[in-house]
C-alpha cells in the first residue's frame, strides 16, 4: 500500500523535528499531510556532546516550547584554553545547557506528535526516487509518496548520499562518558572546557569536557573534535590525543567506553537540494569551526 503526503521528513532528530514544528506553525492545516520517517525508535542513542547554546533556546522559545522540560545541566562558564590558559565566557550567567540526545530528541518527537503530525518509527528508508510530481520513498514498512522531501537523516543517511554524495570536508570526533574527575586539574562541576593545545600537532579542533547527568548521576562528557578542513597531516592518532587529555584528568582510556564517527561539515559549495528534495541538519553539514550541530539543525527547520 502506498501512503501519500505533501511533505515527508526523513529523520526525527533536531532538524527533522524542527522542520515539522515550523511547518505546523506556518501552515496548521497541513499537519495531517506531513509525515516523519524514523529508522529507529525513541528514546534512542545518539553520539553528541549535547551542548545547547542560546540560539537553540531562541528557536525553541519561538516555537512555544520550554526546553527546561528536558533533563539538563547548565554549564555556567565555557573555558577556551590554550595549554591551560585562556578566557572564560558566558552570556547572562550561562554558557550553554548540556542535554543527552536520547532525552532531547525524544522530547522533540513528542512535541511533533502533539501537533498531530504522523511519526513512523522503525521505518528504514531503502530507496528514494524522484518523480515528475514529487518523490517516492521505499521503506521497510511500505511505499510513501510526497510532493516534497526533507532529508534530515544525518551525515551517513541515504538522502545525503543521493544529493551530495560524500563530497565536502569530513570531520572526526571521539567521545567518552566518565564520572566527574577529582583533583587539582578537575574543572568545576558547572564549567565546560575547550582545550586547543593539540592544534600544533595537527588536530584541527579541540578537546572538550562538559558537565552532564545520566539517570540523575553527575557525569562528564569528554571528547576530541578534529575538523579536517585542511588537507594537512596529523602527527599520530586522534585516539592518542584523547588519551593524553584523559590522563591529565587522571583517567585511563582503557577504563572508558570510546565512541566515534565522521560528520560532514557544512560547505557553501555543497549541493544541498534537488527538485523536490532538500537536505537539513547533519545531512547538510555541521558548523566547521566547533562542530556544533544541534542549534544549526534546529535553525535549518526555521
């Protein structure tokens, strides 16, 4: 059976949900003609530092949403450091919130459902075909047709590969979760760290340390981001530089569960659309400077 809609959104992360919510605000009569397709089901794991900056607050507030409903930790200060020295930043008493993506994305999807928009979970996109009057999407749960498709299925999603392929710069990141470290080198519980000490060795980015909570327990999200915007060698492995920073915090990498993946960076030269199809969020690319993804993803939907 084929299901027909006016707009299909592939992916129910911040970009896909923001697109659906903005469409509902701009054209309330269209909500029953919009559908979101999600490969997994919520709540689902998503690798991400979880930083939610003030741009995200503004976008969500304009949609009538209260992000304080999502479990979060406030990073009161952001420390931008070079070999331990640098500056502290905040705006009106806050640097940014830190959320877990499984909780934040789940909350957003519930807000989409509140608008009467259909969300089809456990629906994997198998093929996308353009038609003269729109698109046809073959999934693991049947065929969907629509006049327009928003590809918000991430850096490695099928929509990204169809429109932009693997062109453009690809960044890398590694991440671990640990209990808050103690000792003289440990940051305060309400502060975030961005350490750029490894740039001379070829790391085109920074090490981060964010406060967060998992099931109500204080934790630290630590990781390293390498933008790879320049075709220049890295002296050693990215994993080794993460290990050095963990050791400075009194933590052994062998005791941690390490996760990582590549992400496409936004480039003005990237192809982000085709007839009846538009990319959004990580599928279109994240901020090249800091690898920030959540607030740009929400902004794509605006």
